[in-house]
């Protein structure tokens, strides 16, 4: 019992782990002192760098030095946590509310900037193109949709065939095969028919491309699967969903035809 109290006292004497670090006090106490010290140093540097960068972006610096009334002062007040500093922090949060909202909006757009950059464009370019497409769609819906589909390397006639038949494709790569099946059997009712692989078949050859959904059904990651050579070994099925239950038809295409 005395040993347990001694260990408890040691844990209480150690500086707590930084907030947000998912580690218990006991595990933190067992961490080597040099690692604890370095972790705390890095956390403090990061927590200071963020408000400094926010002030820099908003132009709240003078000759490279931080000035009062910004995110750096807010950080210092929250860190000190005295009654006076907390009162000042509340005042600063109210003053900075418009900037905080603007920064949050900018940060929310960062993933879209990265997506545009990956395609060699800026987000502004993408938005301009989107607005132009939207305007042309209003003026000439049929012509613009036909052009968009053609730009994606899709035959507009094939696309129209699938849409008119009411067929659902698990992936766009199945479009030519769906068109072939529809034209091969034009008198069949295709409304609501899905084209895709059986998740159980996929699971046997590429379990990393299958995931269990919250509803208990397996889902196939087609974007990932179709980049693998194993996709060529899978037959392509048609199936319907009735009251959430999947009903399979015989395979429409054998593996060599899918490839």
C-alpha cells in the first residue's frame, strides 16, 4: 500500500502531458524524462506558432514584432489563466470574432485548394469553370451535357442508353458492358438493375477493397479495386435490390470480357 502511495505521489509531481495528448497520467509518468521534456517543448512551440502565424496573416505585426490586441495576446492570456488575463481573453475573443470566422472559412477551403493544385489548377480557376458550365447548362442543357460527357471520354449515346434503361452502374468503367448487355437483350426490363461485382468474390481476392457498412452489408471500393490486376478475375453481375435485399442474376460477363 505504501509503495502504491509513493507511485501516486511521483505521478502527481510530474508535469502533466499536453492537452489533447491521448495518454494516461500513469503512462506519461513511465515515459522517459527526456521524451516527456521534448514532447512538452514541441507542443509549446506549436501552440505559440499558430497564434503568431494568425497575427502575421492578418497583418497584426510591426517591424516583425508582435503587437497587442491579436491572437498572440489571446494565447498568452489563456495560458496565464489568472482572473485578469481570462477577462482580457474574453474581451479579445469578442474583438477577434470576425477574424476567427474568416480564418475558419479559409481553413475549410484548404482541402479544395489542394485538390485543385493536384490537377494543376487554382481553386479560383475551378470555380470560374464551374460557374461557366452552370451558365451554359441553363442556356443549352442538352448541348452542354453532351459536351461534358464527351470531355470525360464517354460516348454520349452509350450514356443515354444506360440512363434511358434505368440502369445503375457501380463504376463508370462498366458503361460499355452495360450498353452491350442492354442492346443484346432489349426486351428485358432493365429499370433498377445494378451492374457490379459481388462483394464476396472481391473479398476472396482483394479483402482490402471490401469494407463492412454500419447496416451489416459489405461494400466494394471500386476506385481502388479497378486499379488492381485482380479485378480482371471477377465476373460482372447484374442484381436488383428489393426491400434492401440483393437479388443476383447470373453473371452478365465473364472475367475475360470484363478485362
